[in-house]
C-alpha cells in the first residue's frame, strides 16, 4: 500500500472506503479507551489512571485527517491503524499495571 497517486477510475471508491475505515478505526479506538473506565466502575483497582486513555481519541486521525488527498486515503488508513494500535497498547499496559497493583495490595 504505497502512497502513490490515485488511479482515475477507482479513486472515488478507494477514497470512500478509506473514509469508512478511518471512522471505524476511530470508533474502535474510542471503545478501547473506554474499557478501563468501565472496568473501574466494576472494580476499583485503577482509580484516576482509568480516565487517562479518554484523551487518546482526540489525537486519532480517523476523525480529522482527510481521505481526499492524492493517495486515495492510504495515509489516513495507515495513520488510523497506527493510532488504534497505540491506544490498544496503552490501555493494555494500564490494565496490566492496575492488575499488578491490585495483586500487591492483596498480598
């Protein structure tokens, strides 16, 4: 998936698909970032740190990076995928840290 110019006949379809996938990845990131908050409501292990991932969707390119550039949205897809992966890694690290902290309190 290079960042070459869009081919003429498929440009509209590729751009529309990139826009749809960018929004889908943005919404997935929002859902991922809400997980610690929901888990904190269930069990009080993460505390204030559970709210930290809520700012991650603000930087997600799925809602602010246009797909209508010369690359048919390939840059938007690449950036959105990267942002979603980074958000997932941060949330997993936060949950792992909360789990470790809860185990230390119990012992």
